[in-house]
């Protein structure tokens, strides 16, 4: 009969033995953002031995400097906007003048933003460690199709793998005539270093990032000027949504300079000045430069390993995330597919499923749902009206303003609409747009309809709560019904 301590020792030995499977496939992941850590979780759950290499912190820029921080900041700005309009709902504040108005404590806001981001990063790390994923903090580069060299604080080590996933992300693009100094001229990774709210913020670039920060800082109380080189803010997005947002910006005091290109940004004694293409000058206290991003693909051995890059420096991948090199996959912003955390995560999961021989479907870009976190939010999925105009698809469109929605009236929501696009003839839902509060949540039923190829009658026949904003989705679907 075994003693208690001996039985315990043998039990622990059996546990260790079952955890180490030297026949398991070895997967190395370079980059700990959504594409990397989601892939690591899937690979570990499928029995692979996984090593993930990350130079900054788990979650990558999406968690530490981009998505999580910006959307946390936006949540505060959105609350301030709603509080500022509370008087129309009969909500009164004690005090007179400025004492009764909300004020943004930017240091407190940014401290919370960064603490939340780092907390989320630690949660991701803990989740990976529970699954047995080996985490290596350092900078990695490919030596060949099966080997990564990592420079850590303790020296250099090599990681051998049967398959490699590249999820190296991207960094803010800089203009040579607008170099960020982290104090007055900023990129989207530096803006959380501010302790005081910019009195006059100039935002260069009217894409998703620029529009979101312009909306957020306007909500926080800054005087915002948005410089757009295009005809509309959010170029490439739904035209009706862009026009609505421009109207909201105008009503809330955001100055939009369309068809204006920033040639240079310079620091002055007490702020910044932006020189436009026509020679005119725009002055402010701070400038945020949002002119896109550059993939982190230089100097990490890609060409030597046979990984083909596009002209923009992104990694070329197919529908299951394979690169042109054997055993090497890629996911996320470094691929240039869609700069969305959800797409990065999907690419990573697809890559692992393909390599491990699990059930896999290629990435379908016409099913991707996205959201722009302005106030109001703008969400879209699938086929757009621009696709219909180009002749790529044939479809019918119904757009309903939220002004007629009972729930919207109760919430004093004045800006927003629901748009559904159905394939002409069949009535299958192929796209949609939602503009309004929580559009990121409201787009989901339309996204399900697009992914599952539901008929507009399928959407219309599902019960919605009354009153609710989703009622407008159901109503739009009903209006697309064709009597047979």
C-alpha cells in the first residue's frame, strides 16, 4: 500500500507526463495582438505546443495603444455628450453657469484608459498561460520557414516550429513634414499622454481614426478642426452615414475643412500651426495626425524566408491566411486585408484550423461587420450601395430614419437610420448599415442575416421587443417584402 506522499508524487508525475506531448505540432506565433493571441488559444485547445513572441505586451497595439484605449476614451466622451443633452429630458443640475456643466478631467480619463488597457493585456496573458502557451517577451525575426530568432533581455534564443504565424501588426504612419513630438504634435498612440484637455485640437485625416477622435474630443469639450483631403469625412464609407455625421459635427461645433490637404505641421510658442495645400494656415493648441498606418514587416526576415510582400509592404495571404512561403501564415493589420481586430482574430483562427486539419472556411470579406465609434456610431456589413452603383451586385435598398422609432424618441435620439440591402429577385439579405447609439450591437442581427443568407421575410418574422431600436431593423425588412 502506497503512502499518501508517494501517491501524491506519482499523481503529480502523471499530470506532468500528460501535459508534455513531444509528438504535438509546434506552432510559433510572432505578435501578440488579436490575430496572434486568438490563434494561440485555438492552437493550444487543439493540442499543439504553442510559443508566442511579443515585444510590448499581450494584446498588441489593439489592446495597449489603439482599439481598447480609444474606445474607452470614446465611452467617456459619449457619456458627456448625453449628459450635455440631458436638459431636454428634464434632467436638471444644481448650481449656476459652469458649475452645473460636466467637465473632462483628462488626466483621470487617460489614467483610467491606460490602466484598463494594461489590465486587459494581463487578462489575456493569464488566459494564455492557463492554456499552457509559452510566452516569450522580445523582438523576433525569421531565420527560415521553421525558425524564429528572438532577442530578449536575457539574450538571443531560437524557436523551432512546424508552422509559423506572423501577426506583427502595424504602426502609425508619419508625415515627414509633421513629425510627432508627443506633446503638441501627436499620433494616435501618444495622445493618451496628455494631462490637460486640448483647448483647440486639429485632427489631420478624416478616416475612421480621425473621425473617431474628432468626435470624442468634441464630446470632451475641445474645439475641434478636422482636416479632410476628400469630399466627405469617412471616405469609402456609406455616403448617407457620412453626410449624417458631417451634419452632427456641424451642429456640435466641429469645423470640417473638406478637400484640404495638410502639407506641414509645425510647433509654435504656444501651440501648433498647420499649413494647407493652398497655403492657408490653421492654428490650434495641439494637432493629432491620423494618416494611416504602416505594416511592421521590415527587417524581420520575410523576404529571405520566401514571404511575398505587396507594394504597400503588407504580407500577401490567401483566404486561409497562407503566405507564399511553406509553413508560414499571417494575420492582422500586417496583411492589409481589413484593419479590424475582429478580422485579425478570424484570420488567426482560420490559419490554425487550416494547419491543424480542423474544419475551416476561407475568410469571406463580404461578411465582415465593422463599426465606427463616432457619436452616433456607424456600423455596416456586407454589400454597400456603392457596390450596387458599380454594378457589382443587383439589389433593393430600404432606409428608415430613427426619428420615427418610439425607443429613439424616448431616448431623445435625433440622429440615425437603419438601411438593409436585399438581393434583387431572391430577397436575400446581402448588406446593411446602422447609424445610431450602440450601432455596434444593432448590426449583429443584420450580420447574422448576411452570413446565413436569410431572406428579408426571415428577419421580418422574428419577434422584436417593443419599444426597441431593433424594431426599425424588422420594419426595414418588412418593407423589402415582395408579394408573390
